[in-house]
C-alpha cells in the first residue's frame, strides 16, 4: 500500500498520507501549521533496529592468512 511519509520542514511535524495515486500539492500540506514546505519520503519500508538479543561474538582480528 502506498504510504507517503511526510515531514514538515517548517515545524517538524511528521505525518503520513495514504493515497492510491501520486501526491498532489494539496496532499503536501502540514496539518499542524499549514505549510506547504513538506518533504516527501517513502514510509513502511525500512526497518532499522532488529529485535532480539544480539549476543553474537564478533570475530577478533587475529593472525589470519594474509598473503
Ligand atoms: Zn508544519
């Protein structure tokens, strides 16, 4: 589902638009301050931090086969 992640560049308000089409200028209006200076991103795609304990031991830099 196309969800656009919008961020107002004036007041920093973050909101999203759910439209089945391209965004128009009317959609890119901050609901908080009414500014049209809104940045458009893509929402619901990138998940940064993962859950679960990351107890994976990192391999230390030892004397390996180098050359
Ligand atoms: Zn705003």
